[in-house]
């Protein structure tokens, strides 16, 4: 019942360590040299280009650029939240036994996945062509006043994302063993409770990695919102380059910020995935920090080469 | 392992706990159950044996309406399972009403089906808190008591993946008991276990039987059936072939099909 531990006493005198000459990997050295050579050539080509690299560090922390970064960040987060919530609803609708809801969900995914995001963004921005007046009963206004660049960007990006998220969520729900639903039903839990308490938490393990991927994609897709006059990073970079004429330089500035954002969120994704792996494996893999600390400790008490486990 | 008795609701007497009248079940063209008639009395340990595909697991799953029966009537504690009868018309129960019926029936699965994202304690607490809206403190207190009684008091914080098969199945039994059912269904509870782990699960079940729990057990453990069972039914091809006291059926089978089955498994 309890874990058995190998209690064979370790020999007091360690056997003589093998000191063999390792296999030489000449191929690795050749490949490494080739990679460095190519990188150097590319570097030389770029440094000889007519690009004024000097302005890049200055513009990196420029107020206009920073406001663009902030806009990119929050529109991505909000659109993703909208996509996630709507995606879960659509996935549940799609899998429901009610033929009306499942058809509606199927049609939604078919349409929003089948048309370009850019078109959807522009459609929302120009929705006043279809509905000149927004009338919610308690609220009435000109659609032009309501449909700000922010709202058009949020709806365009978020509703499109929902179509992709619903497929991810559906795959996650379907990955959960049927026995889980049965056990939950046998305990007297209703469909809704079963979904919330038993199925979705387990589906998260399958849902989270592609969702992180979707979010990182969203950070960059949000640049399309420049088409609806939303002040995100690319729009801001272009605003500057239209006066300073540093067009390529500003794209470099924007790209550096995109790289920073995606790196930060890739790290966050690692920790979220780790959290939802609870219970699915006996021992969670160590975080990079824990690994670093362990290696440092090993290094400190280094006496003989570590034997591979 | 001490007594489990306090968790068993006193069974109302006078009528059988389970009554099946001509129960049929078809999956599409496959006719799985072909007219099952039987009665299970309160406090009885009722064993179902038979070759795989004979319909014994399907019948068990009909009792808590995990499967809908195609024809016949099935009563638990004098209440029609899954339907309401008004005059000569049957009305399907709403989902919440089916869920309410299931609260009184505990089920233990071959593959345990513990919730892997919850610890042993959380698994046992889940249904009382979520279904019966019990306070966490009350549910925790009972869950701890139940885990102690199945011999897992020191494994409360473990996730199912950190437990052996036998331990997982004992947690699953505790989880079912936490709803204080009046009937327990066991669907081949030891079939997925390594042989050396079977005993610990059967011990818990024996304990439960001694405390007077009404149990229906689909099993291949003939030793358990003989020792603990009060009645035994041999099913084959969707019908009850032979029924009686376990000792009689197992040692002196009357029917050829029973004889040939027992000669293979004993």
C-alpha cells in the first residue's frame, strides 16, 4: 500500500569511476560554425542597410509608443476574455442535444471563422450603414456615436476569437472521460453542475495550451485594429513615421515591443499550464526557478559527476 | 476498520428495495436485456454474475437511470425510476428530478471514476456540498470519518493519481457513502485491480454488508458472492437463467449454461 523504497545499503567504497574518452561530435562543430557564419552575414547586411538604428532606443520608450503598447495590451486582453466566455457558451451550445442551439453555434463558427478578421473589423466599424440608429429600448443613439474605434476593435477581434475558442473548448470537453460524467450524475449532480465542477476543470488541461497560443496570436492580430482607427501599437508607430519618415525604424520599435509582450505571456502561460496539470501527473515538473535553485545547490556541493537518473 | 453503520439510512420495510418487472433494454438493434424480473430486499446483498455481454452491468446502470429502459417497470423503494405514472400514461422525469432520485443510490464503478483534479477528501465532500448544499465543515467532518473507516485516514490530501487502485476504489466507496444512500450499486468493483489489491476493497464491502446496507454487486468474485451474498442471480444473454442462494447456485447449479459458466470461472 505504501511506497516501497529501495533499502539496499549503498556500498561504502564507491566503485572506480569510469574515465572514458567521449565520442567526438565533429558534425556539431561544423553546423555551429555554419550557423554563426550565416548570422554574421545577415548582421552585416542589416547594419549596412539604410536604416537609422540610432533612433530605435529613443522611440522604444516614447510616450506615443507606450500608449500604443497599452492599447494593444488591453484590447488583446478584453477581446480574449470576450472570446473565451463566448467560446465556452458556443461550445456548450454546439454539444447540446437541443438541435436549435447546436445549429446556431455551428453557423456562428462557420461564419466568423470563414471570413477575414479585417473584414469583420471594418463591418463593425461601418455597422451604421445597416443600423443607423441603435435602439435598445432604454437606450437610443446614433450608431456612429456608439461604434467607437474601441468598440469596433473589441467586437471584431472578440467575436472572431470566440469562433476559434469554441472549437478549442469543445475539444477540451470531449477529451474528458465519459466515466467522469457518469460518476457525477450517479452522485445526483445535474448537467450544469457536472459541467462546472467536474468536466470543465479537467478540460482546462487541454484548453489552456492552445488558448495561450491564441492569446499570443491575438497580441499581433490586434494590429489589424489600426484599420478602424484604434490607437494600438502599429497605428501609433505609423503616426510617428508619417512625420519623422522613420518608417522601417518604427516597425522595428513595434516588433521589439511585440517580442517583449509575447515573451512575458509565454512565461505566464507556463505557470498557468502547470496549475491545471494538478492531479493529472503524480509530480509537477519543477518551475524554471526551482530548477535553477536546484542546479545552484548541486553546483555548490559538487564532488563527483551526477549519475543520470 | 470500524463500523460503517451510522451512515446507512434505516430502510423502510414492507416492500422490496428494488423491483424489476419485465425490464427490456435495446441499444439500436442490439437487444441487451430481454425481460428481467427480480426483487432485491432491504439489507440484502444481491450478487449478479454472468459472462461478459450478458447484460448484468447494463441492468445495474438502469437502476439509477444511467441507461433508460426500453420496456417494463423498474422501482427503487417503491418509486418508479426515471418516470412518473399518471393513470396509464408515463411522463419522463425532468433532469433535476432524475438527479434527486439518484441521490439515494450510490454507485461504484469498475474504473473508479474518481475526480482526478480533487484530493481524496474533496472527492468525498463534493456531492454533499454541491448537491445537498451542506456546509463545508459538516461535509468535511463526515468525509474524514468515512475515509478513516475505509482505512485511508492518512491519504486525505492525496490526488487519485497518487493512490493505488485499491485505495482509489475505497475512496470511491466513501464518496458514494457520503450521500447516505439507501442502496449501493457495485459494477465489477474489483475487476480493474491487481490481484493483491482485491482483498482490501472486498473487506470494505463485507463491512458494509454486515452493517445492513442494501447492495447489488456485479462481480466475478465467486468467493465474495458465496461468503457475503444473500442471493445470487446468474444472467446470460439478457435473461435471468438461475437465481437462488449463492451457496446453492454456486455448488449445485441446475442449468447447463450456469454449469458451463461456473466450470470456467471457479
